[in-house]
């Protein structure tokens, strides 16, 4: 199974994803787990079977395949992330349901093809989580030293052994090709770093970034510019990663900041922003930045 975005290991989650809310930023209680009604899962499974019924099902649902559905699966995962980022727990409940429906949908199509069923999916992830947490479900202990680091090291070792069992020998195996390019670049670099192929400090990535920027400027045709632009972006990921920052989170925050400032400029322009000269637009941009600086605590 390919690495699932965006988690590398549960113990590095908040360190690598500072833009996403931490548990303490929401009202959190720790009650006893809510008992799962016996029909909570079976109900959605029955609904999915009904929708896919060859005779009486929904025409649209019956026509879908793995290939036509997977874009929706990706979209739903991002909508879950969006709800978390906004701190909207009502939306999170809804979006998690939409994402669960995607799992049920894929599982139903696989069952119809004689491949596997929803129960196989649930049992597979249960088996994997138990195997990856022997300190919880088995006899392993953290031993001396840093318990968190010991768990993290064991997590990575277990994932490596799982890849080896599937015949994946390269450190690059298992990094999903369909991941967003920025996230995949980070994962590839981290895999290489675990093999010792990494800059020892932040100076190396910064120098490489400047080198790639110069090569993009010197490119002579579209093909060279495309290649050098990719190298530049890859180098930028390395710079950000060397500072212990998740590139995806950093760019998400930058996108949000740009959108917020642009909307503020549009409001200041009174609906005529596109009619302004570039100098006038720049003046508004600087005014928005200045107002944010004044409002900052």
C-alpha cells in the first residue's frame, strides 16, 4: 500500500504540519467511546448495494468504475482537510461521511468483481495497525532512551519490512505517483534522507535553489524551461524541508494569505480593481499589508 498523504508517522504529525490545528485548539473531551450501533456500517453497505443493483439501482452509480470515482475520492479527502483547517466540526462530520462513502463505493465495486469486500478492507487495516503498534497490542516495549523516537523508528522499520514483503526493494517504492507533486517531492526527499542522501544543513539546499533559479533563467527553449522549472520547485521543497516545515502546509498558508489580501484589495477598489494601473494595484497591495501589520498582535 502506498504511503497515504499527508502523514509520515503519527509521532511527527504536528511537527511537520504546523498549519493544521492541534487537538488543543478545539474543545476536546475524552469520554468513553460512543458505542457503534450494530447497523451503522451495515446500513451504508446496504445502501451502496442497492445503488449498484443491476436491475433497480441508480443509473449513475451503476455506470461508475474505479477510474471514474477516484477523482471524487481525492476531492473528499481534501474537503476533510479543509474542514479541519477551518475548525468546522459539523463540516468535518459530514465530510468524513462522504469519504467513508468513497471507501464503501470502491469496496462494493471490488466485491462485484470478485476481488475483495468491505470486510477485507477493514480487517486489513486492523491487522496492519496491530502489527505496527506492538507496544500497544503485543509484547514490545520502548526500551531506554526517547520512547517517542523508539516508536517512530519502529514504525518506519515496520513499514520498510511491509514493502520488502511485497517485493519493493527500492527506498522509492510505495510513494504514490498520484500524490500532489509538492507532497510527492517531499516524500521522495525524505525517503532518500533516510538512506543518508541529504544535505547536512540548510546551506546546501539554499545554494542549490539559487543554482536552479539561474539555470531556469539561462534555459534556451520551452523543453529546457520546463525541466529547469521542475528542478527549481524540487529544490524549493528541499529548502523548506530542511527547516523542518511541511511544504504542503507552508504553501497552503501562503495561498490563504494571498487570497485574503487580494480580496481586501478588491474591496478597497470598490469593484474596479481590474481598471486600475499596475502601480495603483501595487499601492493597494502595500496598503493591505500595512493594515495587517497594524492589526497583528
